[in-house]
C-alpha cells in the first residue's frame, strides 16, 4: 500500500524512515495542495498536519485513498463528508499535548501579566527604566476554563499551583476529575462574569464558532485577560478588537487566529483563484491584533515541543500500521474503518 507523508521537516526523516522501514513511505517536505495532489494519485494512505486543508478539491484527485492519518488531535481541516462518502477512514492523534499546550497557556499569561516582551526589548535597547511595566499577580485570581478535556484539566492543575481559584464550563462535565484537581464547574454566564482570566480549550465546531463575541465580552469583568490556544474561530476577532479598544479586555494571548492559513500565504493571496474565499476583513483584523500593544500572538506553536512531536510521530505511525493490519485505531469517522482491500 502506497503511503505518503506530507509537511515533513528534516529532523523527522530519520525517525520516520525507521518506523516505516526505510522505503516503506514517501516523505514529502511540501504540503498537500490542489496543485500537487495529482502527483500522488496512487496514494492509498496519506498523512499531513493540521495546517493543510484537505477539502474535496484535493481529495477527489486521490482516487485510491483509504486512510488519512492527520498528525493532530483536531480534524476540522478534513472534509469528513467526502471521506464518509468515499470509504476513506480518518485517524487522529487523540492526546499528545496536554502538558505542552497547557504550559504554553501560562507562557502567554505570564508574558502578558509581566509585560515580558516589552521589558526584554527595553533591556536590549539599554533601557532599564521599568515605569509602565507594572504587572499583576496570578495568585488569588479566578482562572476560567472553557473546555475540560486533557489540556483544559492540565491547565487547571497548573493554575492551582499558582494559587488561583479555578472554575470551568463544559457541556460534558467530569465531576470526579474536578474534585481530584480542585476546580468547580459553573454555568457559562457565571464563568464569564467571575473570571479574571479566561482560557479556551474547545474544538472547532458550529457550536463553538464565535463562542466569545460582543455579548460574551460585555458580560465579562473589566480588564479580563483572554487566552486562546484552541481554535481561532472560537473568538469573534472583530468583537475582541473592540473589547480591547474599550478596555473590557485588558490583554489577550493568542496562539491561533481565524485566518491564520491566509496570513502564512498572504504573499500569494491576491494571485490565487481561491482568494475570494478568504475573509479579508478578518484577515485585516488578525493583522491588527498581531500588532496590538496588549496582545501577544504566537504562530500556532503551542504544540511545538520535542516531547509532543515525538508522540505525534509515534502515534501516527501506529495508526497507519494498525489500519494496514485491519485493526484500525483512533478513527474519528466510525463507518469506513476497513483497509479496503
């Protein structure tokens, strides 16, 4: 069975070659796109990262495809309707970054609370004046978590270590976990009203799109801090920009933005036929947030540690091997689970 892995970094080649037995897989540095998909028409198994959108225009050029092994937990970048209709299984890496991403939450929060980027730049410039850099303690603050999966719960544990009060909202609460860690579930409106810091840990679904918008920001404390390491579409960025301007939101730490792929590709944006599909207003707002004094944006790098990447590679290889051996694992679309031989 022909296996092709896309978006492979140089350091990944050696471990992947060992896992797939040398010539067992084709390793491609470039992402899979509509422009190059026809070159891999014989692929039966592919693997890519979440930065590549695998829609119908790409997948229909892979007629032999039986499995997509995404190297991510999220799979909203894959056209599941097309996959289900064409007996293509989709496997993910269900848990790899609970420590990694949760730690990034607090990297962003501490950078904001103590003005670390600006302070560091001042000292580089030879300026040791600390006026204007007054921060705030995390101790005693109320940390609100929206979404208590692996990452959300780990963020709760870290927050408790800082001496914070932790409250959470989830459509599927886990009271035993809450009791063990020491946080309390509350309803959504109470979380918005009581939290000094709000951290998002939700997938991208129709229900979570613009989960935080004008109405939600209006219900929050004055000067609330927003952290988003989940999905860019979970926040209405136009509403966020307005809330920052009014002071309702005091600061924001964002590892994700709604038009993030377009920002990466913006030098090609106006020359591509798909440019009309981009939300150019949102793209402009993303840029405004990137340059806002009270906002820190990181390049979707919350997952990016050696430990997390090793787990991603290992689990992806296991997912592919299990599928080829007719014992599929971590399949997110339950119908097409057979190797299709």
